[in-house]
C-alpha cells in the first residue's frame, strides 16, 4: 500500500517574517497521520523551517541541489551533502522551471538525482510537458523520455527510493488543471513504463500530481488509482488551504 504524500513547493517566496507565519499556521493544522507531508522552502530559509517544524510531522526538502554530491568549487550552488546536514530529507530535481527557464538538461537532472541519493536524500523527480507538446500529442513521449533518462543512466531500482511528480507545464501557476482523467492517464503510463522493467518497483512508486492543485479539486484528483498525492505550488503558501489539501489526501 503506497502512502499518500502532499508536498508544498514554496518556490521563490518568503521572508523570515512570512515564513515564521507560515510555520505557525502549519503547526496549527490537523494533518492526517496516513499522509506524508513535506515543504520545500528556498535554501535561504531551510534552517529556519527545519527548526520551526521540529517535532512536527512535516518533512523539509530543498528545491534543487548541485550536480556534485560533496563540497567544492561550485559558486552559488548547494550540495546534497550540505542539504542533508541542514536537516533536509528530500529534494526536487528536474522541476520544469529549472528545465525550461534555467536550462537544466536531462544529464544534469540525472546527476542531481544521483547526488541526492548518494547523500541519503529522497529525490522528487519532476516530469511534464508544455502546452505545445500536449497539443502535438507528444505528452507521453516527452514524459517517458524524461523518466527514461534516469532509468537508463542509473537503473530502475533507484526509483524504489524516490518519488515522481507529474506536472503538466501548462497547468503550473496558470489556474488551469488537468482533468482527473487526464492526470490519471499520464500517471498510469508512468507506472506502466516502470512496471515493464520492474513490477515491484512500479507498485511501490509514489507518483504525485502537480499543477494548480487546490482544496477544491484535491479530493477528486487524489481519488484516481495512480495518483498518490500532490506537489502543490501557490496553495502551499496558505496554511489553511494546504492543510485542507493534505486532509483530502487522507480521506
């Protein structure tokens, strides 16, 4: 039985004051015990969030990590070793904003994935297509290629200690959301792709949906058989809304 997961990606939001308010709000939420809850603040606020959520059933992750696993001469980057030392449990790799805006290639995503696991972090591998790719009928091809880049380089077994998040790029921060069936179709394809190589890994793999997830649509999305929770963007900046999404995953 896969345990549901709801992860909040705070993206490039927050000041020390607003983060303190958000931590306080999250601490007041009644979170379901059968759902793994995680938040991903900017690196600058990781220590504050780890300390503020100490003793709470909320894991803390980073939004990205360096391609190098250890410390060294890579100005401006943060290694997975340093993230683990700061108290992180997870890290996002391959988010569409990293791929499309900052130029992360499949090769770089693979290196970050490997570095994260080397230092005991759980990578949350983000995959998804643009609107142009969906309209061209290339959704499954694009998503399969992004997933295959990791499987071919590192082996399918690495997914047994990872999470996959499907985020259609056209639905991130736009207010648009894939219908539950559209999302389910892609999630099912991802699981089938992994199952073709290792059914046991596929059966245990948690696949999250991301893209304008909110309390109003969470229960319907999470009710699909291959959707194991959500990677939540803007709604995760509101403690009450995020709490409601978490409860939807546990219902």
